[in-house]
């Protein structure tokens, strides 16, 4: 998808002015946070499991080549095929080649952020394929021709009234007087529309939450069961997954699963946890005839061994954005590309470049709530700061910021001069601000006073007053 | 200097120094009540966080070295700010990974540095304060103090020892106020949205006074409350704990004050 991350400020402004979006975003706050907190409270070993989960991924990343090769061996042994793809284009081509070879017309899809990352839907539609998203949220945004605004709740930016309007517009064959105002009615209608498509599909595409090296298994977690229908009914199942999804064995996968759903939705486990190993065997009653894994790098191997390796532990639970005050304020689309919120602010510059996505790691108050809730203990603020350092080194930070910072640092590194300057600054500001105690406009602080008053300083600086106090105490002593 | 009293270097913080020195004096009073001797090195300016969070590592290191030098020899270094204390404790040691000698000095300073209120309770064992304050207060947990240093119960415990104080918790008291240092001027509209939500919660709490432990957050919230015409006084928690609330609240004029 075409990035608008460079226009983050404009995107954010539009999002803040969008009343419907603001109404929808209230659900993020109320929906996810309490549920996660309760799930965590119910599991005393939750934080210990986070440590274990982190260690599993660290071990895997340190031996990534080994586990990926083991994984491929096992997939091949089970009758499937792994396609190693370096770039988004390679991955798209691999999928299209399979679709062409099997003469596919209809393709169903389970929810997959990797397919968003490589803009797979657009490419398949351009190739004449009939592509159907089967996750409810993805189905809704496909109708609206929008990207997801959240990595696990793609349509969280919409109100149910908007969804009703979309369904009435797109499902013209259904009676116009039908009731459609309740979520349960919307779900029933989507299910009715999708049922037929599952049966028509030639190819089913899913993502993967885990790739298990020990068994060559791909695992998905869903709540709607659409993933199962997507991968078992068509003739061909294609898994698109990035290479850091691999874990050594099933035991490791289940350890991480114990923190995944709790962190994401506050569930102990998703409604469905589905394991796929190869195509249908002769004795199986159903399942696909072909099983393919499109294994995508797309810049991730460059993150190994560097400042951003920890980001490869991410299991895409969405807890960081669910707890982010900036995400709450502007929603996911403002971030301008596939991955929003704190994890996106770290990952996106890695994938599409910091020149394009430079705003994202800056648009954080560093409140630290993302790191505090991350099940994989990824130091997200620290890595956003790494991006800021690179931007500063490359002179990508705005000139006004650099000049202001330079002047301030020049003074702050010279305590005597600093105390002299701050001394008269404080007195001057205090003199002008004394009558009201504050300013509603200040020439060099418009960003501040546009929205809030600026307090007047008390008068002298602490250092001046402290020096006076020391002096008078010394005098008092010498007089006595 | 009295025998056996720990020698504390006060890290004033640049905001308290410039904007609200009375917070510094409140800190001194509390530290003295806790049996410490307080000194204020003049060679201090700022902990370097503005440079650090802007990606300017060279200036950050220079300011960290300056601070490390200025506070050599003190038993403890105490700051009336979770953010600045967090910078010294959690981040200084990571700045000198290529310089073992400086790194050791940074780690030494980090181990002696505390946020004011948690120092009073956790290190000095203070359980009560001698203060007269009447009214309903609400307490905002500033992010760095809360998540880097675990400051949450300590200020509430000491406030609870003041007979006239009625603590009423606001909704989302542990959620960011939208200040974020330079963030609030780099992304003013987003910051405004966050501080609007915060001040909604403050006003809904019914408290007459808002307290917190970091002046940056306090200035942000006070400025928004005043812009919205809310009748909530805003003070640093140290002012109330030290019984030093005679001066006008943040952003308020002295009564009958005119130039």
C-alpha cells in the first residue's frame, strides 16, 4: 500500500477533527484495556510467562537459520512446499504463480497482516482474481476499500452505524426492510454472504501466528472460525508468513499462546487455535490438495544483530496500541501505513525507511505504557529513541528543533552562563506574567499556548534564592 | 553538619529552578525533616532529557558527565521529579557503553539517585508528614516516576497522613497527560487531545486540588485546566507534604497581585 506516513501530522489533524472516528475510538479504550488487566490478574504466573516467551524468541532469533531450515525440511516431509521470498514483490509473484497454475478464480482469505504488508489483495485483483476477505473486520474494510486501522481489530475505527450503511449499500440483493442495527444482525448477515464464497473458493490464503520448526506446522488463532473454512475447503492452502514467526517446537508455541490472547483481547485462549501440517493425506477426509508457505523476509534479516532485533519478537497482539494515548487520539490510519501504534512506530521505518516514516517514532510521549504491557517485553520507547538518534545524525529532524536544541544545549553545558541567562529570563517572564499568574500567548511557545495557558515563573530562580539564603545564613552566623 | 546525617545533593531540575523554586524549598524542608543535610551544587543545569529524547546523543552525554561530576561524593542525590530521577537512574548508565570508567561513574550515581517522595518513604522510612491542608485532592501518576521508578503508593501514603486531606482518585490516574517534553510542542494537536481527556477526568473527580510529582506534567495540566476555566488548583505534591502552600498555585496570580 502507498504510504502516507510522511503526512502524519496532516493525517492526525484530520483524524482529530473526525467526530465519527473519535466516537469509534472510545471502544478501544473501554474494550481492550480492562479485559487484558482482568486476564492478567487471573493468571499469577503471567509475568513469568512473559519472561519465558521473550527468552524463547531470543533463542530462536539467535539461531534463526537453523530453525528455518528445520522448518522447511518438515514442511517438505509433510508434502508441502516452502517458497523463500526476499521482497514483497517476490512474495506476491509466488502467490500469483500458484493461483495461475491451479487456474484459480475465487480466493478466500483469513486475516493476515503480511498480506497487507505486501499489498497482496490489490495484486490479485489486478490479476483478475475474485478475492474475498472472510474475517468480519477485514470483510468490512474490503467493502470500504480501506486498509486496517488496527492489527487485530481492522475495523475498530468504524461505528456500527457505518457498517450497517456499508452492508445496505453492498448487499442490495437482500430485502431493504431487514433489521440491521444490532451487531449480532451484522454478524449474521456477513456470515450468510460469506458461506457461499467459502464453497466457491479455489485457493485459501491465511497468515500464521507461529511456524513450528519441530513439526512443519503453521498455527493461526481466530475467533470466528473463518480461518478454518479458508484453509480446509479450497483445493490449495497458501500460508503467507514472515520469517520471524518460527518457534522451535509446539511446547514453545503454547507458552507464547498463553500470553498472546490474554494480551490481545483478554481471552485465555482464542476461540480457535488451528494447526495445519501439510496438505490432505490419503486417509484424511478433507483438507487441501496443496499446501504452500510463502516465507517472507522483506527487510527483517537486516534487523538481526542490530538496534532493532528485539522488535522481531513481536507476536502482533496489539496490546501496545490498545494502551497508547497517541493511538487512542488519532486511530490507526493516521500512521499512514500497515502497522500503527508503538509497534508500527518501530517497525515501519525498518520496512519502508525512516525518510518516509520519520514522524512515527517521534509521535510518542514516551509514557512507557506500551513496554509495560508488551507480552514479549519489547523495549518500544528505547527503539523509537534509536530512530530519533538516526534522524538527528542524518539531519532529518526539523531545523527549528535542531537550532532550539543546539542553543539550549550550549547554555546547559555552561552552568555559570546558564544560571545567568535563566536568572533574567525568569525575572522577565515573572514581571510580565505577575498580574494574571499566566500567559495565554507567548511568541516562542505557540505550540504550547495554542491549546493551554503557560504559567508565569515565580520570579527568581531556585539557584538565586538558594545563594541568597546561604549568604544570609552565613551573615547570621558571623553576626552571632 | 550534624554527625551521622546523610548528605543529600538536591538535583533541583531545570523546570523547578526556572519556574517554581518553591518546590525546591519544599523538597529541602522535607529532606531536612527526614534527617538529611541538603546541599545544592551550582554546577547542575539539566539532566539532558530534552537532548536524549530528541536523538542528540552527544549533548546528552556531555550533560550527563556534567551532572555526574557535580554530584560526586554525595550519599544520595534527590530530585523532585520522577522523570529526571528516572533519566539518571535508568538511562545514564546506557550512555557510556564504550567508556567503562564513565559507565562505572554513571552506575554509581544511578545507584544513589532517587525521586523525592519515594526517597522519603523507602530510604528514610518516613510514614507521616506534619502538614495542615484541608480539601479534596486528586493525584496524577506521572509516567516516568510510575513506570521507571515504581512511584505510586508512596505519595498517597504520605498524603494520607495529613488529617485534612481527602484523596479522591480520578479515572485513568495512571495514564499520560500528553506532555511528553518536546512532544507537546512538536505535536500540539495530539497533545491537546490527550490533555483534554486528562482534564476531563480531573474535573470529574470533584477534587479542588490536583497534585503530581513532576512539574512538566503539572504545567501542562494546569495550563489546560486554566484555559478551560476550571476551578482546580494545581500544585507539586511536595508543596502540600511540606506544608508550603502559601504561594499561589501553578499559573495563579498572588491574591490582589498586580504589577
